[in-house]
C-alpha cells in the first residue's frame, strides 16, 4: 500500500473543499495565497519536472518530443481556457450576462482537469518519490485554486443550485485519477513527454492565470515576496528529497 498516494488523495480533497469554502467567506484576501501558489507551481516546473524530463531524455530519447509537449501543454491549456472559459478572472466584466450553457461546460472541463491532476500525481510517483512529492505539492496547492474557481464560475454563470454537488465531485474525482494511474505503466519516452505537457499546464496556470489574478486589484510587493517564497520552498523540497 502506497501511503504517499493515500496522503496525497486526502490532501487533494481537503484542499479543494477548503478553497471552495474560502471563496465564499474571504474573497478579499485570496490574492496573497494565490501569489504563493503560483510560486509553488513555477518551482515545481523549474526544479523538478523539467530536470526530470532532461534526465529521461538522456536515456536515448529525442529531446524534441518533450519540448514539443511542453509547448503544446502551454498553448493547449490556453486554447481550452479561451474556448471553454475555464477560469473566471474578470467577473466584473460579465455581470450583465448569464450564459448558463457556457458555465456548465466550463465547470465540467474544470472537473475533467481535476481527474488529470490525480492521474499526474500517480504517474509522478511511478518515476520516483522526489518527483511524486513535488508534483503532489503543486497539484494540492492548485487544488485550492480549483475550489476557488469552481465557486467563482458557479456565481458568474448562475449555477449555484448544484454548487455543493459539483464541488464534491470536483474535490473527490482526483482520487479516481490516482487509482487509475496504478493501471498505467508508461515507457520512459512517454513519461518524458507526459511530464513536459504537465509542466506546460503548470506554467500557463501560474504565469498567465494565477499571478495576474493575484495582482488584479493592485500589484503589491508582499505578493511578489510570497511568490518568491513559493519558488524557494520548491527548491528546498527538490534538493532535500
């Protein structure tokens, strides 16, 4: 029994549920936490995912494929966000609109993304404990932001009626992804590409989504410091494990 995966599953569920609760109670203080989360995610890319991709490519794989995966991961998530409005970054621009069909599709896409988060954690632990730990920290931190996003989307698109059910599904579905990962055993070539794609996801989410949201009202030095602390924490984790 892999106790690391069990612990990651529990923390994933709690992080999302807490994120949803905080979104409804403390919306005026979220920018500080989002700045820290962005630092964690960027640190995971810089200090764990990309070095592991480079290590895997040393085993005879072509480095072009993983780098193509990195670019596709970044631009693919951007396209998904633009087409499905997966994240509500500027709610005040849409107060007079209520496209319920877009809101439902956006929330379903976010839930699918959560399933892939769980799968990514399970696959990361297949590589080694260090990569698994780093990916778990980044995904659990982002899980908090996912809870925030789901509540924001429900309010933006007038989908509050089923918010409790959707938040519950979104919180628990990564556990299914972790369980499914035990059925998947990937060769080194595919692992390198998969990690690169996931790195592209995290890069986009942190740099193009979470950081702008953290500084949306007014750029603050304190938020920048928290982002730097998130980066340093992931550096310490990656070098100490």
